[in-house]
C-alpha cells in the first residue's frame, strides 16, 4: 500500500512539472513585452533594455525556466514587478480569500446535493424526484456568468438585500458562494440520486427489508454508504476544480482572491506571478485528486490505486 501512495505522489509531481512548463510557455507565447510596460510609454530603448536585464528577460527561455524552477525548490514563487514584491507575499494574502470562498461554495453544495439526492432517490418518480432532476439539469447547463449577473440584479439591485461586490461579513459571501457551488451542487445531486436508485434495488437491500428492518434504517445504514462511494471520489476532484475555477466568480463580484489577481497579472504581463498562480491552482487540483483516491480506499477497502 505504501508503494502505491509513493507512485501516486510521484505521478503528481510529474503532473506539476508539466503544468509549470505549460504555464511558462503560455505566458511567453501570449505576446506583449513586460519590460516595455514597466518602463512606460515614454521610455527609451536603452531604458527598456535595462528593465529587460533586471527582469531576466534577456536570457534564453531555458535559462529563465531553470531559474524559476530553482527558486520554486527553495520556496520562492518569483518576484512581481507590477506589485514590486515577492509573489509568495501576494499569494499569501489572496489564497485564503479564494480558499474561503471555495470552501463556502463547496460546503453548501455538498450538504444540499447529498440531502436532496437521497430524498429524490428513495422517492423515485415523485414530484420531489422530478424537482431534483430539473434542478440538476438546469444547474449543469447554466452559465456561471449568467447566474452571477442574475443574482446581482435580483438580490443586489432590485431587492437590495445583499452587497454586490467586495469582501466583509457573511453577507458578502452569499452570492459568490452560491455561484461557485451551484453547478457542483447540480451534478452531485444527480450523481447521489442515481447512486441511491441503483443501490436500493440491489438484492441485499430487498433481503434486509424482508427481515423486518424499517425502510429508514435500511436505506441510511446500508444503502447510503454504498451510494456515497462515487460521491466521495467526485468530492475530492471537484474541490480542486472549484478552487481553480473561482476566477470568473471573483471577477464578477470583485472578490479579492486569486482569480482577480490572475486577470490583473495577465493584463500587466506579470510573467512570474501568472506562473505562480497557475501552479498553485494545479497543486490544489492534484491534492484534490490524491485525497479522493485516499478517501475512496478508506470508505471501501476493496478499492486499490490499481
């Protein structure tokens, strides 16, 4: 078992190396000259070249990449010329905000989808079941951008119940949190409902009911755990995606997290900051997938990494 964990960790490291290479190439192939932007429109060619040397852009791409990797191994996420401070300090103030928003959206979506999915699954063919499936279909098809603007229009502008941007109390988190978790709640509801429908028609569930055990005990003690297996896997992978995919939501609601920072860094051609943000997002995805594998083996010991 230990060897399997080691192999999984090594595979994760290879993935992160690949992400670092892709991020490095993307920001440089995207066009623009960071040195020219930092020097200003009125800068002379000599001044621009001086900035290029200071930023290390006069070196070959291979040297730049190796320098970046060497810094990563030392815990150095590079230097942001736009913010004039180390990337690690910038991310240290932004990651908690994105993590908070992701956890809020992830939390309500998990609870809601599991509860509604179980209720719909054990009441197949009823109005509750049709309502849950309607929510699942609409939620998966709905655009996050459209949902965000709809929430702002209704609850922020028309009713004035909630603030439409910024960070503060729990009220500032409600609308962006709903946006972050809405699509996930829809997909998980459908998955949970399908799992319950499949499990409650198994022979061992029928045998348990024949022994006189109540429907509620049978479903919650025996059916629920088995129906939860695909949910556990999806939870780990989807949390990483929620964290990495909060970019759009943060920009809609002006939430000061990594998403808004990424857009600013791209617009200013802040190479090292863009690379660091993409790498941190990839780390969250890898951690989510790794935890999903571990949780799966805990819930069902018969499952292995093979």
